[in-house]
């Protein structure tokens, strides 16, 4: 028996082909949209956590430049001091430990510390200039040109590129030390580019930020401001202990991590 040919069968075949392609496009678009929304939620959560931490540590109204104790706040100074610590993690000295490899774990931690202060600076600018809500700030961050690669590419760590990375960090330091008004858009993009080269992509940033945010809260609750907090735990910095707890317990949330830190600290 021969095949039955209906008039216009090519048109029908073409229709179903186009319809199939259209469905695939819609599915892929939905996946991309969901992916972007999830990434946006990560940025928004970090913005909210930083606002809450700053409110608790410095008192509400810290955006005016003073803590509740009357101490001057300078987020730019915080950024370049942490940037200097990041550079020291590269073992850049030509006269000491010249064959030592970069401390990539600490480089990541220092990158997260810088991010805390970048967020704080952005929060301050948004509040002072009535630029919008916390969600508006999160959308502003996600709209930056370098954010696309930061949120989609996997970070790489290259020992041979350490001097190029150091130059990136120093360029950021120059920006915040410049007496002229800081170009926030340029600065945020510079941070994302630098972070990727330091082994920190969006997922890494989010995971380590949550951990460091909990540690910062733990420090404040245990005498950090008063000077009684113990930062070295059994020969390890609390940053290292925090990362070990997270590595050993990947399912831990914010509360579980706080409890884990407390359990170790009580034994000191």
C-alpha cells in the first residue's frame, strides 16, 4: 500500500516543525528566566543580610556615616585595607618565600570580605541619594555588564596570572583612594572581573558570603567589638574553621552554621 498524500502536507509538516522549535525556544527561555531569577534572589538575599548586619553592628542610620557609638564609618578605607590583605595572599614578595604558591583559599575569603564592604558602600549610596529599595539595588547590581559573565562562567585560578590579578586589585584600590567621586558602576564591574580571576563566581560568592555573614554575626555576639573575641581557634583562624564546617556539612543553613561555630568556640 502506498502512502496517502494529503493536499498541503508540506505545509502541515512545516507547521509542526516550526511549532516544535517554538516550544523548545519557550522551554529554554523559561529555564533562562528561572536561572536569572534564582541568581537575582541570591544577590537580593546578600543585600538584605548586609543591611541587617550593618544595622545590628552600627545601629540604624549608619548610612549617615556614623555608628551608634559615634565612630566614623569609611567603607572605602575598609575596601582598600581588605584589598591589601588579598594581595598579601599571593606571596608576591621577591625576597621571601619566593616559591610559595598563592593561598587561594584565603584569597577567596578576602574577596568575600571586600564584597561585604562593596555592598555596604552601595547600601549607603542608595540610602543617602534616595535611589530606591533594597530590591532596586539588587537589580542595579544584576544589570552591570560584568555580572553576566560573573553569574554564568565558572571561576578559574591561575598561579601564573597572579601579577595581573594584583594589578586588578590595585586598580580597585586606586579607585577608592581617588579623592574624586567614585564611579560605582565602574567599580562594581571591576570587582566582578577581579573576583572571577580570584576563583570566585556567583555561586562561590553566595556560599562564602552566607558563611562569612554568619561568622561576622557570631563575632559580634562574642565580644569582637569589645576586643575580647578569640580569633585563632586551636591554631586556625576562625575563617578557616568556618570554611571547614561548611565543607564538612554542605547541607547546613544559617542557623546550623552558627550552632556549629558556637560548639567549636565553647571548647577553646
